[in-house]
């Protein structure tokens, strides 16, 4: 399992079934160092099954950083890239997808994206422009996609989308059945794709 832009994601430490899986967490070096300190403090040690890789998606390639890791490129993998692509240049996104697309057939990529219409300040989603004002002052969003362009965007990287879902799907499948009243942003979607 590869968690791209892992931040403070705690999946490898919360789910018992992941303890036997080799996990690679990729994020900015400063974020990784901060996370490792916190994990040391809360867990007493860093988990043996997790490898931390420092990387900037805009200036480095996964190929380069994984060349120094105990990465078995012959094994299928699951890649999770959640709440990150909007911060990365199109070139950085394509470079990352190229690496994922070289994985063995059957490898899976799950990633989120923000609608391009929001990034380009032309969305009709309520409060989208106000949100862009806020993120522009903090950490600007620079990349987006539209659902109609997913297939063509992924094709050169040998990735075939099997799902592209948005907030209505989350509400219906995950939140309503357990009675949760959580608002899911209409402008962000999740894609599942497989390496062909």
C-alpha cells in the first residue's frame, strides 16, 4: 500500500488488517519528520511495516524516491492519493500517474480531485469562489479535472477508471445508513482506477 501525500493519515495504525501489509507513506520531508516524532510519542516506536519517504510531488518523481526504498515493483499495489492533487501542478500529477501506471496489472489507484471549474473560478457550486478566496491565501489549489475528462486523462498512464463518485454517493452509501449528518464538499470527487 502506498499513501501518497500521507500527511497525518493514520490508516496503517488504526486498522489491524494493515499491520501485515508493507506500507509506504510519501509526503514532504518536514511533514514526515513531524509525523514520525508524533508516532514515536504515541506508539513508542515506528511501525516495522511502514516506510516513510520524503518527497515533493512538484519537484521530484516517485521513480527517483522509490529507487532508494525497499520497493518491489513486481508486486501489485494499492495507491491512495487523497486530498492532494489540487495542490500539485499538472506536470507533477502526470508524473505521479506515470509511475503508478507502470505497476503490475491489477494495481489500484484511489484518488480525489477538485473540479476544474472551481480551480478556474467558473463554478456554479454555491460558495465555491469564497472557498477559493480562502485557499488562495493559505495553500492555493492549482489543479483540477472534470468527470468528462477522467478517461482521457488517465489513459496515457495505463489507468482505467472503474468509479468516479461525488458527494451524493458518499451521503447515500456511507453517511445516511449510519445516521451521520456530515456535509461532503460537492466540488471534490473520488476516482478508483486500475492498471491495465
